[in-house]
C-alpha cells in the first residue's frame, strides 16, 4: 500500500497535474478531431483531479486510484505509438512522438514511479526517502517544462514570424459560408462526352477499338513524357470542355516544372517560405508573404505556398504547390480554370496565434486559443502522387477531391 506521508507522494501528484494540463491543451489544439479531443479532455480531468485530491487528502485509496489513472494514460499512449488505436482518428499506427505527447507520457511515468517509491518496501529497502527540501525543486522543474509544452500547438515547433505574417491571411473576410472548401463553380459536367476522345490525337489514355484490323493500342505515356505524375492523366477527363482541359493540363505541367526548384524542405525555406506549424495534420504548409502580396494569380513563377507531406518517421517531402489569391480576395474572385476539376477552397474555422494555426473554432465559432481569421481562396496543384487527383484538397478532405472523381 502506498505511504501517504512519503515526500514522493507530492511529486506524484504534481507530475499527474502537469500531464493533465498538457492533455487539456492538446484537447483544444485537436478540437477538429472530436473523439480524440474528448479523450484528451477526460484524461486531463482525471489526472488533474486526482493530483489535486492527492495533495489535499493523500489517503491510501486515493493513491491507489492515481496508480490506475496514470497507468491507463501511459498504456493508451504506448498502444497508440506501437500498434495504434484505429478506432480513434489521430491515434492510428505510425504516429510519431512529439514534444507535447512525449512529455505528457513522461510525466505519467514519473507519477507512477513516485507512487511506487511511496510503498513501504521500496521506501525502506530499495530507495531512501527524498528529503523534503527536494520536493519544491522537483515540482518547479515540472512547472518549467509544462508551460512551454502547453503553449506548443500540435506538438510542433514554434515558427514566430510576427503578427503581419499569416497563411492567406488574417485580415481577409471571406464570403464562403462553410468551414471547409467552398466551390464557386457548381455546374454539373458530363464527364463521358469530352470531345478530345474523338480524334485520339490528344487523348492520353488510348481507346478500345473493336475492329479486328485496328492497330494495337499504344502504351500509356509515362510521367516523364507527360510532365506530371501519369496517375493524374485520367482526372483531366473531368474537365467540362477541351479548352478547360487544356488550361488545367497547362497549369499542371508548368507548376510541376516550377516546383523542381524546391526539391526539399531546405530549398523551400531558403526561398523565403515559412511554416505555419500545422505539420501534426500530416501536411505542413509553408507560405511566402511577399508572394501573397504580389498581385499575380496562378503564376508558376509566383507560387504562394508549398505543402510538405510529413511522414510517420518525421521526414518530410515536397508534395504540392498551393496558389493563393491576393489579400482581400473572396471565393467570388476565384477564377474558373476547369470547373469542378480545379476546386478553390477557403477556411472559415481556423484559429491563429500570429502566423501559426493553433486550432479550429468550436460550435459557437469561438477560439479556445488564438483568434479566428478567415483565409482567402486557395488551389492545390499536386506534384506528388495523390489518390484524389492533381487539384484535390488535402487527402480529399477539404470538401474537394475523391468524392468528385470515380478513379
């Protein structure tokens, strides 16, 4: 049975409270993932509540309860970082260890070790009791580590670029009324009747000829021949017309060529792009404010944002260009490149702290951290293979992408 008079009991309580505070901050910064945010909130309440109770009334039953709470929290974290918890979005297998979640797990482990040190056997035989003077110093160290962890959004490093820097910006009021992507071009398109199939000359996919004397079908062009990933070729069939297809393909080819100047994160940073700190989503956006200010639109020589895919092992690879309209633009200003094939989107639910995204708005439209600022319209052009096509939103989840294509 734990000894409630042992000075390590106070350390256990403080460590549990520290872990709970980090989980509370994580609940706010992951508000877009409802189940994960709820689990973080429950864990925070349990760890903080138990720590407070242990400081006020450190009875043996209370201390045993603390063992269970922190053991469960640590066990859930270990499971999510090994086999994963597929039932909870955000805790799937392959998640990397960040500063925030790693420190919370470390504090839970410290609480368990401190509770173990309060047992009679450990206290009297294996580990001498800590002197009372050491307890305040250890608690101060816990507080010193907890504060920056709470302030760090999504377990990613801070990129403080000043309040005048923001992804597509802070001072813009968008006319989009949704919290994902809004599409200014809602007309339906018949994707089966595109004229470019008829002459076969510009068709990238070949045709099936039932004539026994027909020439064998030519092999499909490669990525090198097309100038962009070959898997994107069929998506261009979704353009509403030959002219729209030509515009979309030209944008794709020219953007892919321009993006060769940015082979890795170092090259992106060297070109003046800075991160908004959203890499925990699996994709990290880098922006170039001078290019956003520039009035040019859809210019491959003036790409305003570059998106890097963040792999489970923490490595990053350049995946997409993202064009932004100038400050002050709204969805009504988004140019039509190829109808629904090239969907513009904006964001009406992001919370900002300077140049960093620190969460999303709640059901009332308020921010738990930072301030709400809408963005101007933006358009992805992928240079990496993407299952939802060359112009899809991130993983097709921004209201554009997979649901519009049958590929």
